[in-house]
């Protein structure tokens, strides 16, 4: 956001400076160059000379219909996913404490969405944080987390409504056989010995599987495997039957 604001300010300053030291053109010189309402008007003869398929009204109507159609299709046939920022979700902790880390906290890293990440700091392995995720209606849902991975972050396992979850994520590889993406599964994330990454810190989407929501909210419990913190950026809930 601050980069965009800086561009806006510099553009405004440039506009003022150029306008201050540039001689103004006469109205005759600007006629037909600067847009006015007259540009929207066309003569009766001009309308008659154009074929029907070049009608301005026709193309405006087609464009309007396409935009409405795309919006409608997205609403009815979209993925059905909802992204919940972790720092705004209700949760309970069993031991340890939490804090909201704002964007820009980590050096050379700005991949969190929302205002930042929710950081759970356990004091020992086995302590946990449980999120209550609301759903619009009962049914089957696919669940995923977006978490921070890298130096200073620890591994965790997960439970969904009290049942252990298998954690699934995609991992890219560029060694020997060329670039490829492989599917990884584990009871913990990240697996032992793979806590750090070459980039320093990254965010990873970790699938938790599918669950029937029942009548109440879905409970996602993250259990620390060490005393190192767990950073959660967001929780993703997708209707499985869409």
C-alpha cells in the first residue's frame, strides 16, 4: 500500500512541476485533443453510414451482458472457498500465548495477507491452539491452512473435530530430473529436519482433508511438536460438493 501511495504523490508532484513550467496551449490547439462531452456525440449522417455491427449502443450492451454473465457464473460456479484471516478468528489456547505479528515484522518478507499472522507461542510440546471456523450450512468441507515456514517456526500436527488429520502440501523440486511439483503427506508439518527453507521464510498452504461440519462450527486444533512457535496466516474452507 505504501508503495502505491508513494507513486501517487510523485505523480502529483511531477504533474504540478510540468504544468508550472510548460506554456499553456490555446483552446484552438486543444480542440479535438482534450476529451469533452462532444466526443460522445456523433452526427446523424455518421450513424447512418456505419453498419449495424459497428453501433456504439450494440457494443455497450454486449459488454454489459458479458460482465453480468461473468459475475453471475463466478457467484454460482466458483470454488466456494472462503478465506478466514487467522488473526480475526475465535480461538482457544491450551498453554502458551499468542500475538498478532503485523506485516513487515520479518526482514525481506511480506507475504502475509490481512493485517499479519497469528503467532502461537507454546511453552512446551503438546500445547495447542484451537480455531472455531463457522460455515454457512452443514455439509462436507475441504480444509486448509496457510502457515509460515522457516527459521524460528516449529512443527505441528492437527486435529479436525477431535480426529487426527493428515497434512498435505505441494513441494517443488529442481534437482536432477528438472523442475517438478510433488505431493507430500505427513502427520506433522513441516517434517522433522525440514523446518528451514533456502528463501528464509515462505508461506505454505497445507491441506487438512475433508470433514462433515455437522450443525456447529468446525474445530481445527494445532498441536505443537516443540516449544517453537506456529505462525498461521489464514484458514481456507471450501464446500466439497460444489
